[in-house]
C-alpha cells in the first residue's frame, strides 16, 4: 500500500511547514 509513503511525505511537509 502507498499509504505509508504518502503519510511519510505528508508528515515531512507538515513538520517542515
């Protein structure tokens, strides 16, 4: 599933923002 990858990307973006 790509949920893990998507979640990781979203988490990094949110953490950066």
